[in-house]
C-alpha cells in the first residue's frame, strides 16, 4: 500500500506549502530583528517590502506607532 493514498496525497502538498511560507516569513522576521541598530532593522524591513512590491514605491501597512512597537 502506498505511503500517500487518496485524500491524504492531496492535502500534504498544501500543508507543506503553508509550512514553507510560514517558515520563510519567520526567517525574514528574524533577519529584520537581527540588525544591531534601529536603522538596520528599519532598512531591512523596507527592503523586504520593496521586494514584495516589486518597486521602490510601496505602501507600508503600519502606522508610526505600529512601526515603533
């Protein structure tokens, strides 16, 4: 009997994809926080947002207080 059969074979790729996306998100978060200065942390965040937007112009989904927190 195969290891993955029936419905289970359809669900595993979806679960793996979700886990991979979550791990990548956590890795980006860790990289941002690993900067030594606030400037490095902010620049890391802004760089990642620019990459996600595919442009140097983008909207930040946080207000000033949320960015500071």
